[in-house]
C-alpha cells in the first residue's frame, strides 16, 4: 500500500470512530429522547438511521 492509501484507511477509521462516538452522545441526549417519543419510534430501530433523521430534521428546523 502506498502512503496515500494508508492515510485514507487511517482517516476512514478515525471518521468512523468519531461518528460512532457522536451518534452515541446524541442518542443519550434529552433532545433526541424527546424527539424519539414525539415520533413514536421503536427504540429497537436502527440507531444510525434514527440519529441521521433526527439531525436532518433538527437542522431543517434551525434553518428557518
């Protein structure tokens, strides 16, 4: 592997770790829990998809 490829793999690994930590923190937040209750979403749903949807809706609301 070239140095460029190694850097890309390392960066992707770091990005994945950051997203994992961020997703966990968001899922534990009171805002996310309240949103989850308002949406009547099953807690067994895909956490990644729920957090992405929550962030999208939150950012859309803030854009107004």
